[in-house]
């Protein structure tokens, strides 16, 4: 069982019912590879932002505790 859903929306659909299917594939439809890449970029961005916020908070806490004398 896969963790994520199948990103290929045209999996078993015949060509005649796929959106604007051209000679080299659908027109103006995001590819499965681009969807997969976007998913991982969001995960990496979330982890990076969370880490930056944590480090900044730790730094500010250190400044406040050391300035009290």
C-alpha cells in the first residue's frame, strides 16, 4: 500500500476522454514528476522554516537570559 495517492489522473482513461491530449501528452496539465517535485519542495520548505523559527527563538531567549545580569 502506498502512502500517497496516484498522481497520474489519466491512469486508465482512454485518450479520447483525457483533457486536450496531444501528440506528446496533455496540454497545460502539470506532469506527475512536477507534482512529486512540488510535494517534496513543500516538505523541505516547511522543515527549513520551522528550523529557522526555532533557532531564532533560541537565540532571542539566550539574549534575554544573558542580559538580565
